[in-house]
C-alpha cells in the first residue's frame, strides 16, 4: 500500500473530510433540486403547452442524454485533470444551463437547455462520489459516500416544496431559476475544496498530496509517518486507462455488474420519479394534490439514506444493495395497485425509502471496485451507461401510459418497473463482490 493511502487509512473522520463532504454535498443538493423540478415542471408545462405524454417523456429524457455524455467524458477527465477540477466546472455548467431553462421561449429550446444542464449534472455526480471515496478511510468510506448521496434527498424535498408552493402560483419557470442561480454560488464555494490526495499521489504530485494529508493528520492528532518525498517522486506515473481496458479480463466482471446495476436502477428510478405527479393527476388527483403527495413521499428518502448509511458498514454493500433493490421492487408493485389516498401515500413512501437507500449504496459501492488509476473512468462510464436507462425510461413510460390509458397504464408502468428492480437485485446477489472493510488498495484482481 502506498504511503499516502496508508496514512489516510490510519485517520478517523477529520474536520477536513467533513468540510469536503459538505461543500460537495451542497452541489449535489442543487443537482437534485433540478431533477426534482423537472417532475413538477412536467405536470405544469404539459398543461400550459398542451404536450402529449410522449413529449413529456422526451423532456425527461433530454437532460438524461446530456448526463450520459457528461458522465463518460467527465469520468475520463477526472482521471486526467483531477476530481476537484471536474466537479467545479460541471457545477458551473449545470447552474448556468438550469437558470437559462427558465427563460426558454419554446419546447425545442427548452430541450436544448435541458441537454446542457444534463452535461453538467451527469459529469459532476461520478467525480464527486469518487472524491469523497478517496478522501475517506475504509472504516468510514461507505457511510461517507451514502451521506453525500443523502444531500440528494434534501434537494428533492426543496424541489417538491417549490413545486407545491410556488409553481402553481408563479408558473414553472420559477423552478429553474431557483435551482440554477444558487448552484453557481455553490460552485464558487467549491474553490476551497482540496484535490484528492490519492489522485495527486498517483500522478506523482506527492508534495501536494503530503500537504493535504499532513493537515488531516494534524486535525486528528495523529503522528505523521511520512516516506521520503524524493523517493516518492521517483515512482513511475501511471497513465489513465481507456474504455476498452474496462472490458479487459482484469475488469470484465466488475464492469459487467456495475453497468447492469446502473442501467437498471436508472431505468427504474427515472421511470417513476419524473412521472409520479403526472400519473397522480391521471388517477384523478389535482395538480396541487399531486405535488403534495410527492412532497410527503420525498421526505421518506431521508430515513432511506440514513438507514443505508448505518447498515452499509455493518452488513456490507452487497447485502444492502440486494435488500433495498428487492424492497424497491415490492414497493413499486404495491404502488401500482394503490387506489386510495392512504395506499398511494404508504406505498409511495416505501418506494422512495427503498429506492433512495439503494442509490446511496450504489454510489458508495461503485468507486470501490476500481483502482485509483481507473476509478474516475470506471465510475464515469458506469454512470454514462446508466443514463441510457434514464433516457429510455421517461419516454417508454410515456408510451406505455399513453397506449394503455390512465387507469390500466398506471398499473402496467409499475409492473414493468418492478421487474427491472427485481432483475438487478438478482444480478447483484449472484455476481456482485463485497468490498466492506477493504482499503482502496486491497480491492484487487484476486477478489474477482
């Protein structure tokens, strides 16, 4: 194990790590606000512009196309130019494009702005989770990444509040303004985030890595155990890997499992979360009532995340993923059968609880199965492939819902999503590996 990694593993959770987590999480919160805003906007703009279900599905898919491209490019960029550089640039791009979406004069330009928003959003998420993972010691790594993901729940709750309180009064444009402008301020705050010391060491920039880790050791009251800087600088730099390398014999199994995981959870999640307000309107509830239900269900994300964060360091990543994905599948089926206010709220809350707990585990698990030289690219490409599911799901849900009608279509949509979540749970159970308690250097080829 390298000197920098060894020193990080000796540390507790330091104030610097909490600070990096908070500043990274604020950007994550605004990313979630944007995605949550689309759910509210789809219901409101559909009425104002008289859009078909297929048009609404296209709106949901536009940012997902950008997210797919952004994740793939940003993942490789993070391995080349650094995690910090990528998460700052992508947040600026996202915030600017989201704010401009609020002044879109027509549907075509709105689709373009949503695509640009997706480029920034898709690029940020894998780089941010990689940064937190590399800053954390093994004993706290999973919990810290899930806590990062929990900012998504707060962003979604804020989006639901805006949709419930402001969109019916001021229109859908206010949502994009409130999501985009504060994100630019969050990007400004991120200038104080240090680069990943593991990444710096891998690139031969030991002096910079040493300064960061030394500060963390000072905060923790841990005596430094340095290796000569001169010796470290003589180490050979390792170049970043290519996409084809992820499918070599070395990485084949982990790449296959991660791509299926990301593809399935994206399809299932974006298949319901962007459509729920609109589907509830189709069930006979008013638009405001649909936003109210979505707000209540969004609050259920918080215990989902925090329970996942608690369990992931106790029972392991694989068990948490399988249990929460299976719970999501069951909740999806029950929600599709719901007919009353009570059953809609109960099963809807369970759906949000399990699905977001699973998402937290996904982000904790993914950076752990690749070495530092491949981590950004591996996470980025998994996220990019996952966005194919996010692109397809809103459109396919719109088609199914339109073909089957409002009553039967509601049930058909959630049966389809149930099958997707169930298949992913089975794949993880059969082919997934466990990374709990292992340092990032110990997760090697022999374990596969």
